[in-house]
DNA sequence: GTATCTGCAAATTTTTTGCCAGTAG
DNA sequence: CTACTGGCAAAAAATTTGCAGATAC
C-alpha cells in the first residue's frame, strides 16, 4: 500500500517549504490522493471528517492552500464559483461535464512541439505551466443532452 | 467602425435565444468587445457606468450571464475568487501572469488531430469545447521573477 | 397589453481572518 | 521552549434573488 509513501512525501514537501507536519494536513492530503474526483473544499471537509471528526472547515481551507503551496495539489476553478482541488501533480488534463459538473481525468500531456508553438505565440511570456480542459457531456449525461438539443 | 455590426450581432443572438435587446445588455457587450483585458464583473460595471451611469451591478451580472448564454462571451475563472469575462468567441487561448494576474490572448487554436487525440482519450465523453491556458510570467514581470527565483 | 427586464437591497454562498489554546520540533 | 497550527465564530468578498415599477415588442 501507498499510505506510508504518501506520508513521507508530505512530510518532505512540508519540510522543504518550512512548514510543519500535522495530523490535519496529512488527513486532507490522504483524502485528496485517494480520490479521482476533484472535490470542492467543502467535499474534502465532509470526507476528512470520517478520518478526523474534530477538524474544522477553516482548517481544511488552510491545509488545502498549504498543499497547493508545497506543490502537492492543484487548485482548479470553474464558473460555478467554487474551487476544486486535485491531488495529482503529474501531467494530465481534465474533461468537465456541462450537465453534471463532474470532472474526469484525461491521461497524457501535450507534445513538446505543440507547446513550443504556443510558447512562441505567447511572445516574451515566460511559460511555467499550462492547463488544458475539455468541456462537453459525460457518457451518462450525453444521451439526455442530445435529446434535449 | 464596428459599432453597428456589434449591435446587430447582439440583437440577433438575443432574438435567437428568445431574449430582449436592452440598452444595458448592449452597453455591457460593447464594453466587453472593446477591451482585450479580461475584466471581472466589477470591472465591467465600472467601465459600463461611463456609458450608462444608472446601471446597477446586479444588472451587469445578469447581462453577463445572458451574453454567456447567447454564446457572445466566455466566462473564465481563476483561483483569486473572481470570474473574468472575455468577449472574444473565436478560437484563441490565454496566458496568465502568476505575478500580476494579467491575462493575455494567444492567437490560434489547437490543430484538429491534436484535439482528436484528446477526444479519444476522453473515452465516451462528448466534447463540445476546450480551454487552454498557459501560466507563467509576462514580459514585465519575468525579469523580477527570475531574480527572486 | 403583457411578458421580460432593471434597479435596489437583502440574502446566500464561498472563502478568509483574528485570536487563544494546543502541539511539533 | 517557541513559533507555527487548529478551532471557532465573525468578517469579507462575490454573486444571486425577490419584488415593484419600467420597457421591448
């Protein structure tokens, strides 16, 4: 199992940025890597409480920001006004269903030459990362969507 | 000048989705197409007031959503908790400066084959659009960023 | 003429903050 | 020990909503 590795990883990342390892941060991180959903802060809160009943929502917010700061999580934002968090930091993309709002992972990254082309067009911009996201309808929403369209 | 064309376009798009043409919606739309910045609702509000002093912030929010609904604007969201709007609907991407927050346009779109590859990986997902965004440092922030890094 | 829209202010939702006690190192 | 954290509740920021009068068609 991965649990121990996960904890070591977190401990390391926190140390590197001069922050402390705590039970709360560990629980939040565990929750995040355990799911391939992309939960909102509130959803993380609900899930983490199973692990750590006493934790507060504010702490979840603080922990999530800490993880983002350490590079162990990525914050995604969508038009519905709530941020979502992703515990995967390897290159991959997202597909977002316009009907149910669910976010699914897409493996792989853009080929280098492709990125270079964009970099050139960005003209003087120092590119450090990118985000690519498809939108549309997931398999379970697609049938209904095409009927109503 | 484009002004008249712009208005016809708006009138058309509104009709198509069964909504009415109003001075407020026109002013919001004009503001949006006139800038290559990517303003927040509040920034649109401030700008529109030069045109239409009596307009209210709530109306700006409503008008922006109407425009998005008609396909005349795109809503972008970032981690800083406020949504931004883009009046360009032709294929193009964005580059966002991590230091100053400014969003710049990048011309062009992903080549078809590239998109098709992603579509396949999305496995059963009905893709209707995508969003590609670079992050990094803009020409005026890059020098400082590399010094501090 | 009538359904839709606007403006206002109040409500909601999401996220952040101040402060004191608790804990990691 | 001492500085960094967590929990709480209150604050702040962003966006939405209900309603009555105004307006597009």
